C-alpha cells in the first residue's frame, strides 16, 4: 500500500522540496518531504510533530485527551497526517476555514469511498463506518439529492408536538426504572436508551429490538477489534432488513413506511442502506449529545442551579457541547477527485480526508465570539454544505426535551464521582462517555402527583415544580 506521507509526485508540477535542492519551494505552510534538514529535530512526543509519523487517533490515550492531540496536530497546519486504525492512514482537517471550504466544495471532493476501500485492510475496525453504501452519505450529485429528499420529506411528517410527547413518554418510562434507587448511570440507564425508544417507534419497531440495536451501533463506532466491528456491522444490517421486511408486510404511520412510499421510489437496497444511515446517525450520536450535555451540567458550577432555574439553561449546555465535545468528533469522510494542493498539503486523488469538527471548533471560544460568523450557532458539529445533517432540529428537540424532563423529575441530581474520574470510550469518530454515575433523592410511586408513576400518557403528565433544596455538585465538594 502506498503511503500518503511519501514525497508527492504530481506529474509535471514541481515536487515539494527541501531548501537548497534546486527545486522551487512549495507554497507557504506545506510540509517538506522526509529527510529535509528544515524539519529535523524533536519528534511529536516532545511537542514537535514528525512529518513522517502520523498521529494515532485511537486507543485510551486519545480518548482521555483528544484536545491535546488536536493542539499538536495543528502544528502541521490546516491538514495533518493521522492514523485512524492500524494500517489505516488519513489526513485530518483541523482548521475551521479549511473545513468549511472542503465541506462546501462538492466539485473537488467526492463522498464515494469505493476506490479508497481497495487500499486498506478489508477487516479494519473502521470499515463499517467508511464502507461505501448506496445512501445519502456516500453519494454525490443527483443521487445524493434524491436520497436526501426522501429523508427530509419523511421527517417533515413527524410533527414536533408528537415528537416531544414521544420523548416525554420515553423519559418517564426510563425514570420509572431507576427513580426509586436514588442512583443511576445516566449513560446506560438514560442517554443511550432515549434515542432507541424514540427511533424504534419512529421507524415502526417495538422496544424489544432495542438491545440488539445498542450493541450493533456501539460495536461499529468503537471498533475495538476487526471481529467486533464486522459482527456489529452484520448484526446492524440484519436488524434493518428485518425492519424493512416487517413494513413491507404491513405499512404504518412510521418513517420506514414513508420512505418506502416516497415518490423517488428507492429500491430495496437503497432503502435498507439509507435507513441504516439514518438510524445509526440518530442513535449513538444523539445519545452522546444527551450524555455529554448532562455531564457538563453536573460538573460545571455555572450550571449548579440550572435544574431549579439557574442562569444557564439546557440550551446553553447543548450549545457548549456542540462546540467543545461534539458527539461525532471526527468524520465527514471525503476523497478528492484529482490531485489537489489543499491549504499547504498535497492530497492524492482518492486519499481519505476527514474533518475534525472538534478541532475546528476549538480554535474559538465557546461563545463563537472569536470565530467566523455572527453567533454561537456557527460550530461544525452538524457538518456544513450539501452533506450537513438534514434533521438537526429533530435531534435538538429530542436532546433538549430529554434533559429537561430528567432534571424536572430529579431536581437535586448530582455526580456521584468527581468530574476528573469520568472515562471516555475509545474511538476515532465519536466523543462518548463510558458512564455517568449520579445520585439523587429517590422518588417513589406513593408520591402522588410528583413522579412519573402517575403518568397516564405522554401528554397528560406535568413535572413537579423544582424544589428549592439542591445538593452541592460533586465538583464543589
């Protein structure tokens, strides 16, 4: 396999060269080739990146301190060489403006990964996330527009008030399971289950399928081994095929049926792979958004009184997470259709280039005041351009409602560990907590009118007024 980090040979164009070799220098910011005295010196471990050594973005070290990695990667310039799995090199865009340029240029950059797939081990643990499929994520031009219209039009049929009622129902169902214990892992017991309860019903499957979906999506994103990633990919595909089979036999008022009956007439394979994408994008990243926002609220003194009317709100927590710890941290896989010199780096045709939303966002403060654009909504957590998330309003409504519902019922909830003890899951693509242990005053069925046990339906329940007694957060102990 040819390494993307070898000296570039772009046909008749001058090769980027070392000073004093009689060849014109590359544009400012380009990395000289290996062996150039201008770049001899300490390796990346000493704080100076070695252009011959791509930085590994997998394993516990990266999960524990991704922003430290991004700081070192920026020393390469706007684009840095990385390794996203063993023997899988890539280039990572860490600069905000460069990321926007790439995401909005669908002439130079393609989403089709089929040629790239021939250059990496077929059993790589990242393959389930980068394997080409006939869906909206890996298509260009008219095919992309056709797929995107099906998704956007189908989600338009989901009324916001009905979606909010579904969130209330799912939240109350989960709180019933742990409310009387006085403690809960808000990742395993809440954040990861809310999207599953939501999307199982939105796509037309019962809750009994949720455990299969959790295991499959988590296995694909984490990719702890080739075997785990492959098994997860197969389990997820089987799950979707069963869903489509059930809806073919009997339609219903659900997203699967609406996508089947859309005028763009997706074939069976197209339908399956677009549902695979939408359900995957709607579950794990949404769970991470809820979990990361809850962690921020419970570990940051500025949110100390949020649950009882503090100055900062759930919306503020969500926005800070989208800036600083976006649930999908590194993705937007692109492949140039021709050799291109991009922000100081030569990129070969078909080479994998990914965008780091987290690195690009963290160039600026959390208010966006120092970044491009006019407000704090200009983060890249939803990507940008023609491939930006098509249903971000639905995701935001679910996340905000789920957090507000939880904190209304459990108004004195606090972290059960110090924030520094929270652990993050491995994975190059996502930013996800392994657990979020909390404690709170138990609520029980005999508290008439004050717990979700009295809820007869998602539209009839009213959370209690927040109590005036709020426990001191773990961060302040």
